[in-house]
C-alpha cells in the first residue's frame, strides 16, 4: 500500500468545479460538495470580488488556475 504524504500540496491548476468541491469535501456526495463549496465562495465577499475581477463566470464548469489560486488564498488548500 502506498504511503500518503501529508506534506504534499494540491497543485494550482484548472479544476472542474466537481473535482475541486470533492477535494474540499471528500466524504459527501458530489451534489452536496458542490453546494458547500459554492456557499463558502459566495459567503466570502473579498474572494467573490477578486474572482469577479479575474473574470469569473459562474456558468463555467471549471475554475481557471488564477481562480483556484484565489480560492486557495481565501479558503485554504483542501
């Protein structure tokens, strides 16, 4: 069995919303994980302001690397 390295960082890259939500909420179903991540993002006004400045599109199915970097900055790494 492969040992898990707890010091590994989650890379900043493009993620589908579902993939990023599951990284933050691994123990729940995908729908719940997406809802939780969306709530956390929308509740953080500074994060939302920076995402909108970066060109965030709520209808896109993925987060761009810059958006992921901002999410990690405000919510911490998953």
